[in-house]
């Protein structure tokens, strides 16, 4: 279930709602007065960036270790 941060553009008030609450909220209010941010998607993007960085560090670490092993074996 997605979580949303809805900000009123006029007053700056924030609402933290799930999908069902969001649909009920916009039945009563106009969509044009609010800024909608999907918090679940932002969390997923942040986690994927961290995992990408970990994968890159592991790749370079494995490369360096294999170079060290090759150097030790032949020299």
C-alpha cells in the first residue's frame, strides 16, 4: 500500500495518507490546490540507490582482490 504526502499549496499544511484515504480526500477537495508526493516510491528509489552503491563497491573490491592474487601468484 502506497503512502502519500499531500501538501496544501495555499496554506502549506501537510497530510500523510494512504491510498484509500487519498481517494476519499480528493472526493471532497480539488486536486489542483495540492502537491502530491508518493513516499513509498521515494523510499524505494533511495533503497535502490544504496544497493547500487554497495554493488559497485563490491565489484571494485573483488577486482582489486583478484589483481592482488594474480600479482602474488606470478611474482
